[in-house]
C-alpha cells in the first residue's frame, strides 16, 4: 500500500523528487490506477490502508541499521548511560554535538509525518467513501486513523514545540510549510481524540493488534497533562480505569506460570503479552509474530537493553539470560543503586531486574555455577551489568539474535495510574495521588506512601520503577519540564553540555532547506 498511502521519505520529500519532472514525454498513461481514490472504496481497501499505516507506526522504535536510535529516548536522561554506542545516539547525552544536521531527529521527524500523511489518507477517504460502505465502519476506521494522527502530533509537539500542521493528504509537491503554534497543535490533537473516542471499540471487543477506545483515552489524558489541563486529564483517566475493561495483573498466568517467576515479569514473556494471552493490563501493544510473513520487524530492543554477557569467558548464550544483547546502553547508577532503596519491591526482583550472574558454560567446569567475579572497567558496562529483563528474548533458530520478536508494549494500565497521580498532584490532591500510586505499590508488594511524600520527583521515580524499558523516558521528562534538572542531578557524570535549548529538538535542516517557498523557522539555539 505504499503507493496508496503516499509513504514519502519525509514531509517535503516529494518536492525534491518531482520538481524536475516538467517534460511531457515523462507523463505516464497507466492502464489501471492503484490510488486512494480507487482503493478506498470498500472495507477491504480501508483494511489494507490501515495495515499500511500500522506498518509505518511500527517503524518508530524498530530499526536495524540505526540500532542506537532507540537509545535516544533513554540516554541523556536520568535512567541510562552509554554502553556500546552506535553513533546516532551520541548527541543525546553529549548535547554539545546536537545540531540541526542531527540524524536522529531527522529520522523521528520523517517518521511522524509519514504516519500523519498515511492517517490523512484514511480520514479523507472515509469522508468521501461511497454509501455502500457502512457509516459505522467509516466512523470506526476514521477514528482509528485519528488516533494515530494524534499520537504522531503529540510526539512532534512534545519534542519540537511548534510544528507544521498538515490535516489533508499531501498529494503534490509543497515547499511552503510553516510552523503552527503548539497551542493550536494541542487543540487539534484533542479534537481528533474526542472525535474518535465515541466511535472506537471498547477494549473488550477490539480486534487483536488494533486500537481501542482505552488507548485514545490514555493518550488524551497525557495530552491534557502536557496542555496543563489536569482536571480534564483526571476525568478521562478515571473514566478509563472505571470502565473495568482493563485489570492490573495480580496473579501468575501464562506459558511459564509453573516456573520460577512473579506476576509482574509474566507480562513481558513471549506468549503472555497480549490480551488474548491473558494480559488484562495491556491497552495498546504493537504485535510481532515470528512465523507469519511480514509479522516481524528489525526491532533491536534486546540488543539495546541486554548486556553482552556471553563475551565473558565461562558465560554462554542462554534464554534465561535474555538472549544475545549488545548493551547499547546500561542503566544509570541511580537506577542500579538508589531507585529501589526504600525496601522490597517486586519490580526489583531477580525476575525483573537481573543483578546477579553465574558462570553457565558447562564446558568450563572450574567456574560452572559459580558467581561471576573479577571483572572491571568496560566489562561492567558492556558485559556484566544490571539490566531489565523486559526485553529478554531468545530464538533458538536465530542465536545471533538479529531481530526482536517480542511485542512492543505501548500502553498499559500501570501507566494510567501514574498519569492519574500526576493529574491529581497538579491539582494539589496529594492524598488522592498517593492513593493512585499505592495501587501500584500494593501490586508490587512495596511499602505504601503518604500524601506528604508526593511531589513530581516522586511520581517520576515511580514511573521508572514501574515502566523502565517501556516508557520513552525523554518524552516524559520533556513533557514534565524536568529533563535538565533530573539528568544533571541523577546522571550528571554521563550527561554533558545540556542547556535550556535542549528542551526542544532542532528542526531538521534538510527540511528547512527544501522548504524554499516559506520560512520553516528553527528552534532557538540551533
């Protein structure tokens, strides 16, 4: 569907590609057409278009040639420090190198506008589809596309601020984009979501892998928080929780429930991640399937999060150790040594945060079964270092570990309670915020907190305890305005050159250069 969905290389890429095609002899006379106008005429066409849109969305955090891209959302914050870096992520902890020519911001910017343009095709097509397509179906497919458009614009507005607003499909070259104020972008996102929610299926009726009403509610709550509307955020997040469509996992379940583990770690095991597999907490997950053609991507989360322990003599690749990682990053010292110092917490169990290592190579009997010792220097950064087990995954047919076949958990109910606590805190409802957080701490068998302990830093700490390896930490800290303070205070040894300008990313210079008919202004300092 790439022709249909106009999956252009960037927001402005068509201008460069087509601007020189002014010779009549280059005009094509196709015998048949495969365009939105000819395809988006029945449910089969719309379903194909949605599959194409989902494929683009999945590319956000699934890259092989740019494995370090995933690290951009973690490095340079409070939760991670560099490991075996690839290169694209370096400017995001050595901020002096972050310029308008930055490759990482260019990739993410392009991804967002490809997503938006694909969504615009479906929304526009649903509005003009023939009457033979049921109105209820048109409303539902349009609502799902509106969610993805809102999701992409929330990503852009959070990280770049004012950005071009494109609400119709780009079908011809344009070089006249200008930036729309973030307040107007926020209003556009909120309208998309409030329009979509009534037409979306509830989570207990959603088709596997598709967007449900709960995902739109969760995103709307986050947008309201970023837009400083905490009362509205609290209302929509309470509605989501009180729908009882989703339930926190509080008991062992799934394919390894009879093996050692705990119910928090069960959520992140292949075969347990989906609602159809017993994960009642999942609101939105991007599914991958090993044996289905086109069902996997080049996701590299395992390579990013899991260390290269197998490089230590006496250590062998193992499913129980997460498969083949590369330690593109490692957890910060704050996460490793101070985050869980308030007492027992299931999220810090050996099944969720791997801290102790034992030699497992039976061909070396002298060390087999003994604790790994005697390491120093880079060995404790790249090879043997604490790590989240959420991205553990081993495919015996692919011991090299090219891709990650695990689903990507994008939203779950645990985060809903944290967003709710943030909304309550912003309104001065400290006791209510403590109650919301204690729901999660009770589930984690951790000590309860009081209203007097609640502030934004505590909420952000709790987000790390609950969501490490899942949330895109950079987005959270930029959204809450805490990136500079927390990165400096908690991870300052490995974060350098950060200044106020880094609260927003640079507009890619390549986009500005192509935009010759209008001023696509740059963010200050770049």
